[in-house]
C-alpha cells in the first residue's frame, strides 16, 4: 500500500482550523502527473493507493473532477484498491458517489468528517452544511454502496456548545452508525476565528467527550462483531505479533490478523473472519 498526494490546501475556512492559513488555498495536482506516479507505484509492486489531500474530494486537476480521477486510476492494470482521505461533505459530488457504486477498486470505506450534530454549532464552525444535509448525503452514499463503512471526526466543547448541542451530536451519531470515528475536545488555535471565543468549562467538555467516545466505541465494536463469519479480502502488510502470523487491512480498513506462515507481504487473499478483538479482527485463509 502507498499514499499519493493529489491536493493540498483548503478554501473552507472552518473557524477552528489553521490549514487555510498554514497550507494556503486549494491546489490540485495535474491528472497526468498523478496517473504517471500511480503507474510507477504499481510497477514497483503497490496494489493499494490512498489519495491524500486536506480536502481531497475537492480535487479539480482535470476534467470531470475527483470521480473522473478515480475512474482513470481504476483503469491502471494491477491497481487493486483505491482509497482517499480526507474529504468534505460539501464536495461529495454525484460523480464521486456514483464511483462508489460503479468502481470495484474503490474500497467500501469513507472518512467524511461532520464535526458536530448541532446546526447552531455547525454554523459557528463555518462548516456550510447542516446536520440534516449531512444525514441525507449519507442516505445517498449508502443507496449507492450499501455495505460502505463510514468514519468521521467530531469536536466536542466548541465555544458556545450547550448540553442540547451535545445531545444533537449524539443523536446524529446514533442515526448514522459509524464504523469508527476520531473525537477530540476543542483546542483553540491562534489565528483562527474561534481562538478568542469563550471556551466551554473543561470538566463539562471532558464529560461530553467521554459520553461521545463511549457511544462511538459501542458502534465500532458492533460493526466489528458483524464482520464475524464474513469473508473479506485482506492485503497483507507485515508480520503479526505471533510466529507465523501476518496482519493486513480488509476492504473496510480493519486490521486483520491471520495465522498464515506462507503468505507474503503484498499478497491479497480471501479471509474468513473468526473473531473480533478490541481494535482488530482475526481470521483464517479461505
């Protein structure tokens, strides 16, 4: 597996984020340069490429947008898997959603940060979308790819957040059902619009974060348990913790441990999942 940067910078200006000030405006690398580097990676044995960008699905370095780039990459012989991160809800265009439906190399995994479930806080964050718009977007994505695993980012204790705002976030989490998520307590960044706003009391923010993380952990464990008995494709990356064991990533980006002494790094093999651990799965070669 390898990473390939396709876009840098961001024009969104979220109130909590320094990226537009430190990385500058969005710049997309030309499509032919990306395709050339991807072909070179595949020739050197890479089977999975993750496209990188601060706002990766806002890429505009070629005709047709990000969805067209993924389709072009899928035409490269030997490139078995395509992923991308990190994306913005406002740039999930129809062609990209259709790519999730049409392109088997595009893995059934999407990291789509929402940050909050409260419209009032989303507006204060300058996210330019509402909770309802995010939920309806998730509906469209799942209609295109029903088995997709969704992950997200959340900021707890953003300035002005109330108990009701926090409950709105929990409600959104329950409605979506995430495979995993990254959640953080708000931390002021000098130079951002939110830097001088009054902060939520630390103990209150801590308690809210613990409640949110407990719910997200329940969802993660439920998704992992649902994998038991299923057969997934695993790209093996390195030896595991025990002799003769290998570990790789499933289609859904779960770490999978397998007793497979004859498997090599770079092998892509079918694995039946036998059990779920705290943050990983265990399986057997099919």
